[in-house]
């Protein structure tokens, strides 16, 4: 941020140490518009000189030099152009060095040219309500996203803050909207402000669409019921078939068990006969 210039002299960051004879003994900054007191030879900034004079007048005091307290004859005070040129030739940094500006030059150039053209000076956003300070070089970029910039509504071209754009788009009476009966076939689009008119003038159309929609739903439901019945009948037939197969399998298993029992008895008999013969 640009530094506030001190009363009297030039408040800048100097590249080299400022000679003591170029520094005002009142404000302690290099002279600005230096005034030279002829009698004592002391020099002050014009503003410091005038404030000292005003203070003496306001307090009914003699107007004296702040350094040696000699009474000043204002007719023997002159503007010191020589020392003014020396001060203006001093090398300084840009006041926006902390913001990234690397400019270095004579004080006169900083005052007359660079200070007003520097891209690194912090400036307040021009949009009312925005409190951000932005570098001059970034103002255009900031303006593209600033929530307080006035832009046009997407539908009615009315000026609206970007902050409120989304809400404006949702509420604008000129927005094109679909009929609430879109899902059942009404394909009309119209401005939001004409919703009531559309509904009042298309009641018969909407009733026919609802009737057709109900008829279609009924037919679909009936077909689904028919399909379910057929699937149920098919399932029942499969179950019946599986039961019959199970009964047949159970009978075959019982028969095999009986044959196995007889075979085991025959084998046991043969074993006893073999034992008898061996004895």
C-alpha cells in the first residue's frame, strides 16, 4: 500500500544515506520545497516553515528559527532551488517495492511519473460494496470475478450484482421454463411470467394428456399382471413336474434298497454254506 506522505519533507526509501544538510530539522525528511532563511542560513520544508509561522502567530509569539531561535524577517526568506534540485536528484525505491515493484530512480521521476503510473500501487475496487484493495496491474482480473460488479441478468438483461446472479436467474420472470406437465407430454416452453396464462389456456390439453397417461399406465399394469399370472402358472407346472419326478425317484430308491437288502441276505447265506463245506 502507498505510504502516506509525511507533513513537510519527502518520505521515501533512499538508496544511499541522505546528506544531513538536505534533511529538514523539523520533520526529519529530505526537504520538500525548501525555504532558505537568509540571516541564519537554515533551511526548512515550506510546509514545516509555514506551520512554525502559524504556531507563533496563534500563540502571539515571535516567529523564530527553530534551531537558533533568531527572529525571522519573512522578507529575507527565499525558495532554495539549488537544494531542491539536489533533493530531487536523490535515488529512491518505488513506494510499492513491498508489492513487487523493482523500480529505482531519481526522486523527481518518482513524484512526476512513476508514482502515478506504477502497476504495483494498491487501489480500492471501483465496485460499490467491495472492500478489497487490488494492485493496479490486477484490477481487470479482479473485476472479472468481483462479486459486487454489476452484470446483466441472463434473461432480462437487468443490471444485477454478480453476488446475486444465481438467485436472479432462478427468479427472473423472463426465464424460459418447461410446463409442469412435461413428463406426460406437454412440450411447451414459455417465460416464467406466463405460467398461469399457459395453465389456464391449456387445461383441456392437460386433461387429455393426463387421461391418456392414466390409460397407458392401466394398460401397462394389466399387461404386467397378465405376464405375472403366466409366469406363476409356468412356475406351478414346473413345481408339479418336480414333485412327480421326486416321487418317482423316491420309489426307485426304495426298490433299490429292497434289492440291496435281498442281495445282502443272499451273500450272508452263501458265506454260511462256505463255512459249512470247509468244516
